[in-house]
C-alpha cells in the first residue's frame, strides 16, 4: 500500500487570489497515484490529480488535486461545509 495525502485548495472567490482553506485527506492506495487519475472512497471524491510529490523521509505521496472555486450563487463557506461532510479535513 502507498500512503498518500490528498491536498486541495478552497478559494474565497473565483479569481483565485485569496485562499480560504487547504483541505486534505489521508488515504492508502494499492498502487502509485498518477497525474490525471481521480480517486473515490464512499462519499469522498478527490478530483483530478494535478501534481504528485514523494516524501522519502515520511514515505508518503503528497497528491495535489483540482482546486475548489466558488461560482455565482455558491459561496466558499458552503463549498467548505460540503467538502468536510464528504470527508475532507481542513489544515490549520
């Protein structure tokens, strides 16, 4: 198994100038993650993998996936609430 930390940015607005939160999810995969892949587990869904970094000290992959950006009528706070309910954790 390959330990992975999936990371996603949640932006305050659609121009991506102000980040609201960094979201993460720890997950062990039976294969090495690949750019372009999407991973799901129950209600949780990663989004498309954009970047992968191997940490040789901690023996895990950091997997950066597509960001969440508010759209008209959908606030960043609502998107954060939905993401947490789906299994993402906020990084302080």
